[in-house]
C-alpha cells in the first residue's frame, strides 16, 4: 500500500537534495516521478535547486487554489508515474495536504513531501501545510542539520540586513533593497539572538 511521507527539517538541512536523490533513484530504475513545488518559491522559477549544485525542472508549480488530486490525476492519465514528490510542502494548504492523501489512498501512488515544520517565529500557525502533514502522514521523519555552534539545529531564523528578526510575514520576497537570510539554529542560539546576546 502506498503512503504519504513528510520529511521535515530546519533551513539548509538538505530537504531538496534528498528529494532530488529520490527522483534520481526512481528514474535510474526506469520509473517516472511527478515533481511539484509552490509558486511562492520564485527562486529559479520552475526549477528545484540546491545550494550544492544539483537542480531539475518541476512538472507543476501549484498555487493555494489548485486541486492537487485533480492535477495529479490528469497528469497520470497522460504519463504514468510511480511517485509524487513535493518540495516546500509547508506552503500547501491543509486542504491540499488532504488532496495528497487522496492521491495515496485513491490512486495508490506514494507521495513524499519535503518542508519546514515551523516558521522563523517558531510557530506552526504560519504553515498550515506542515501542520496538516504532521497530523495525517503515514511516515514522518526529521532531516537533521547543525547550528553554527555545532549543536543540533531545530529552529529556523530570519536575518534582515544581518540583524536577527523574530517577527514579520511568513513569506518575505527579496526585492533587492535588503538582504534576507535564513539560518538553522539550535534553541539556545535562537534564544540568545532573540534576547540580543549575540
């Protein structure tokens, strides 16, 4: 039986790299994959890319109003595939997460979703897709990374023009007028930055 997988981790832990590795493994064995990412991810337009180099075109860029079960069903009729891979899954709506579960249960196709668990304010309310995937996924796994201090990083942090910020919109588009940077931090370093001790 197919399953819905949610692979989550802090910024920079290699989520997209793992997705690309899964796609490669399927394709190397002669299977097709269907790869999606949200339209809000404007980096490299219709491509997935990693900081260490590998990239690929996606099959579909979704918006919050798209019915993902319908999109996957139509695509499957044109070209059979063995797996659905979703990058930046935190940007799904809760309804879309349920539609991915429908792909699994109705079409018997595994879906592997990769994304953040928490936003940079350390709340899950900003990422309804992640919250819903944590509730319904058959298999949930953390992709680990380390903080600048060497400890395990579990927190996402935002730096604006080099300064730590703990408030603001979940999505901040780089308009070229300021430098936006995200870093994975351990809870201790996150608290120290937030308290102005770093």
